């Protein structure tokens, strides 16, 4: 792959499906990498979180992300082996969380279907949490959990108020029309009962315009630099959620 890239390149303005094209404009991107990029929402969101936290982007960020996706996602498509990606299952949250923890971040992977009465010990065992402070954070966020999604926004809002960010997994329509698939976005704000989020998917709105999904009320937020931020009413957003979220606290 070539590594020619504009100095003002932003991951927040680049759909995951076009990342390879932007970094390698001559088109020397392998079919395996194209396949991996179409499924690269989780690492793209985590890299975008860095850009949001810093308040600026660096050209090297895109190269680093592309190389990570190529090494793990594309290689797994060929060989079926990666500590971060499993063919047929996708990106693995617990190893990715450990990678963030090694960078000094506090990370909690939460299943919002588990309410306040749930035992957190399994979360320690499966890598959703590793440290006591993460256990405390999970215990607090579980007060918003349960079978009804209308309370879930509280867990997201708590993390955002703590100057953190949240990666939320959604059910979205497949472009081939064959039901729903999993997809992750980066939530950055809750404003007036609306969720503001970064979505790296090139077809973020088009997916809902192709089928009988009703009015999703997803609105693209206008920006001069073309960043991929959207707004959706909290209730609608929570209806799309699978219940899986990753809370990231950087300080």
C-alpha cells in the first residue's frame, strides 16, 4: 500500500469503506482489506475517539488505523487468526478494551440488558472490566440497565458527563436487504433528548431509505469539513441498540 495522504485528513470525515481509497489513491488495496474495511466500524470509532479527545487529527492516524485493520481484519479474513478479530463474529471488544487500557484509559464493556441486581463478577472474568475502578463504574452504569431500552440513555449520559465517550453497537439494515446486522458508532453528546454520534458508515442514512423501516429521524449534522456526525432522538437511537456499549474514560 502507498501512504500518500493529505495533511488535513480527518478520520471523522472519512467513511470506513473509503479509508483505503483515501490512503491509497492508486487503488492498490487488496480484496481482503476492502472486505475488512466494510466491517471496520469498531476500530474506526476507537481511532475517531482519539481525534475527538485531542481536538485535532494527524495524517499518521489514518495510516495507523489502516495498517491495524489490514493486519488483523484482513489477515483474519485470510487465515482466521487474530487476537482482535474473529471471522464470522467480527471485532472482539475485550481485547480491544485491553489495548485501550494499555494506553492508560479506563474502559468498561457493558451489556445494558443487565440491570442493577446483576452480578459483576462475570464481567471481571470475561474482560469487560479489569480494575476495581472499572467495577465501580460498571456498578453505577448498571442502574440504568434492564430489559427496557428507554432507560439506557442514562448510562451513556453519565459517561459523557465524566468527559468520556461511548461506543454503542446498533442493529442496522443490511444493504443487501437481508435483515439486520451489527454496527458500532461513537456517541459524543446527548442534547435535548437527541443522541449526537459519529457514524463511519458510508450508507448511514441510505440503509433506512431502501426498506420499510419507517422514519428513522436520523439527521446529518452539517459541517464545513464534512465530518460524519448525526443526530437521532434518544428513544429511536436506543431502539436500535443491541445493548452492548463500551465506556471510555481518558483521564
